[in-house]
């Protein structure tokens, strides 16, 4: 199998400031989620989930993910 990692750029306010290198968009989103500020309580996180927008570098594919 190939161990090819892909690059995903985190999109915030139409800017791409951070790049994460992983095998899948889900892995990149989980890496981003670990760096987010924690919520006050779990109920708030369930009601208002944080949206993570990633774009694969070298592609026009834009993905919006909500980590679970």
C-alpha cells in the first residue's frame, strides 16, 4: 500500500493559514479539532458544533467536516 500523505489547508474567513498533512480529510479534521478551544460544557458543543473547513492542496475540493 502507498503511504502517501495529502495536504489539507484549514480555511478560516476565506484564508488558508494552516496546513495539515494526513492520509485522509477526517484525520486532518481530528488534528484541527484537538487544537480548538474547549467548550464550557458538552451540551453547548452538541448544540453548536464547530465547523472545520478544509481544502485539499493542489485541488479545488472544499470539504466541511464536523468532528464527532
